[in-house]
C-alpha cells in the first residue's frame, strides 16, 4: 500500500466527530435515553452519565461534580486520569499494542516477576494473565478441577456470601441465589459452607475428597465482611492436611486496597510467613488502575504445573498495554508510599464513621469499608449522596460500601464525613415518606 493511499485512509478516519465533542453533544437525560435503546439492560438504568475524571473527582454530562468514593468498585486505585499511568499506556500503545500469546513482551514478563515478588511467592511459582477478576477465577476453577481430577477429588468448596464473578464457573462459586438461579444448571460439584464456621469446614474436609476451597479474605459484595479471626489460619492447615488447594480471591482486596499488597496476611493473623501462603491467588480490579487486567498466581511449582500448554488461554490476557498499565500502577503505589497512607486514612475514616449518629457498625480494612445504618435506608442514602455530589454504594439494604481511589485525600474524606449526618437524615426522611 503506497503512502498516498495510507494518508487517504488516515484522513477518512478523522472525518467523524472528535470523541471529546461527544461530551457536550447531549444532556445526561438524552444520553440515558440513547443508552436504553442501544445497550442490553443487564445493569439497569445508569445513575448518571459520567464524562470526565481527575483524581478522586468525576463530572457528569450536565457538569455536576462528584467525589468518587466507590472508585469503579475498587478498580480506580490511582483515581481518574492519573498522569503517569496515562503516559505509560499511551507510550506503550504507540510502541506495541497487542501480540498474540504465541509471543510474549517485556512488560508481560516484568509484571509476572513483580507480582511474584510482591506476593513473596517461592521458586517455581508462575502467573497467568486474564482480563478481569471473573476470568482469573475461571482459570482458578480450572486449576481446582485439574488438581481434583488428578487426585480423585470431585468436590469444590466456597462460602455463603461469596462473590467470585458472573461467568459460569465463577458463578458456580458465587453464593447469591438471584445471580445463580436463572443460569442453572451451573458447573457441578461446588458446595457453599456457612460463613466463618470452622466446624463446618473441618467436617467438609474430613473425607479428603475436596479439590479446593475458595475464599475471599474480606467478602465485598455482601457488605465488606472480613473472615473471623483464626479462620484463614485454620483453613490453611485443614486444606493442607486434606490435600485440597486453598485458593484466595483477592480481586477486590488486593493491590493496596487494604493498605497491604494482599489482605491475606493481615486476615491470616500474627505470625504469618510466606510458607503460610495459599496455593493460588486471583487478582484484578486495582491491578491496572482502570485498565482491564486480571491474574492468577500459582504458588509453587506443583500448583503451577497443573495447567500446562493448551490447558487454558486468553486472546487479550497479558497484552503489552495491560501489563504496562499494571506496572505503572504498582510502581506508583510503591514509590509514593501509598500503602501507609491507605492504612492511616482508612483507620481515621473507620473511627470517624463509628462515631457518626445513625451508623450501627463499621467493618473493613484500609480503604475497603462497609458501614451499617440503623435502618434499611442505604438505597435512599446513595441517592441523597448523588444529589449532594458523592458516589457511594449500597450492597445490602442497610449497608454502605466505600472503596475510593487510594489517592483520596484526608480533606476529601473529611468533606464526606461532614456531609454524612445530613445524608443519613435525608435517607431516613425519604424512607418514612415512602412508607406513609
């Protein structure tokens, strides 16, 4: 193709409207009308049409500003439009955007090495890259099946309240009936144990026919519920004794969300050492700071060897741009001392929330926080928050979840705390009006 033809094609591609022009073309309601006509309704009606972000702030199509205390559900670790992450993505895309997995790239190898270092994984450990948490958990499901099939262990255990994703394998691990029932039959062999019940866990593992136990150190979807003290330690001991894999889902809790690279060591408790690591860990969400990427980390050579050549794959998983975005995210968290800042701000936020009238209980770690209200008015509080310029989430009728960018400032946190009593009062008033 000669230069004249190439230039003509390039010019033709520029004929359409600049993407930035779309921001001002329609109002929020007009965009929502178009949304409802063109997108599948799996998410319901969007609360707002967001067009721009900077740090922990976002703006909607009508120019209203919001403090984002949800961070794309724990995804936007470094906030919106982080300059370093943006520059790294742009530079990598301009250099090498995608190659098939018949090849590798320096960023893919470097990211795998960095994750193994941060996890403190022993020699022989390896990483598989996917595009999301659900895909990372699908790979982990296959890992569990491969182990179970080789050992004659057909059962897989998960916990009540668990959320591991919406693809079919991940959905089989997920406990919520409303998510599961429309798509049954799901992959067989998964059992859900009572949350935090060590007696039930010990009984389930007694027959030594369990391939794997899947756990979240802190269950996010149900309202930020940490495993009780001692449970992870016992789970590690019991699974090892039974010859079952312990697979830990850190999709929401990992990559600095709790003020540590992983939540597992903190929830495991005092005396944790690398020998106490699970057999596999899944990561996603904050790993790419908004750019889609997921990872399955196999701990040790024996586990890593369960999935050999051809056993699994992903067209886009671990491509140069995604892995560059993740490397930029990890570098920024590490070089700016962000983990300590997350621990400090998270502790201050939880303490202030516990002292707020109308708040019954506060849970969480770092900047993954759930707080229960005195009344089931969480949905109304979400709407009151939007009206006042705050984005929060209600995973349960009386529960609010916060998972803001890790770069949230103390002043921004205090701004929300100062507004919260009025938001609670407004939510209670709305609920009373609806009931009368």
